[in-house]
């Protein structure tokens, strides 16, 4: 017989109900969707940078637009991320 190192009878287990489990499931789903959205945004910006780099010799205006878009988009995303980080994010 194994020795018990925890006394499970000392405290009551936390109360769980269906609403709490659904709320946790929705929170995890929202987190997964947010990660996928961020990944898609980063990949799109990489594609725009590559387009701008490849068009550097033939279309300098397009190159400037691509790099400008990536710069403004990155700055905007940084501001939004800093705002949500300071405020604690979105609470459902």
C-alpha cells in the first residue's frame, strides 16, 4: 500500500458547473483563434515585404508603398497590443 502524501478530505473540491466549463472552452477557442489571426497577419506582412523587395528594381513606387504599409501596420499592431496588455485584455 502506498503512503498518502495529500489529505484529500481536508478541503472541499472547487465547484464546477456546465457554464464554467463552457466559459473555459470558449476562452481557449478565442485564444486559439487569436493566435491563428496573429500568425496570418505576420505571414501577410512577410508576403508584402517580399513583394516590395522583389519589385524594388522595376517599381520603386510599389516598393515604397509595400514597406510603408508594413511599417504603419506594425506600428498600429504594437499600439493595440500595448493597450490591451495594459488594460488586461478583453474580458468576456
